[in-house]
C-alpha cells in the first residue's frame, strides 16, 4: 500500500484499502486521509446527524454534512 501524509493528523500512514465511497470526494479522501482519521470522522458524523437531526434524504442536510466532513478532515475546497 502507498504511504500518505494525512491531511488531518499530518502523520505518515498507509492509505486505506480503497476509497470509502465512489466519486471524486471518495478518491480525494483515499489519497489524503488515513484510516484512523476516517474512523474518527465516522463517529463524529453520527453525532452531527443526531444533534442536528439531519435527514440524509434532504439535499441540504447532505450538503451540510459534506461541508462538516471536509472541515473535520482538513480537505479544504
């Protein structure tokens, strides 16, 4: 596996086995975020969905969660 410098924790770690989901954002996460930080995001994602009572069928909720993810993972854009 390839080694990356994680955008969030700034440590050199191996990449995840595959992108966490399809599309350009999934590829970007795979190329720039370590598995440890991705796991931390998954826990935080659940908290955000519950705290803000987000409905993943609502496009505005999806956009908000995507924005929070990029901030949490230090992906910019």
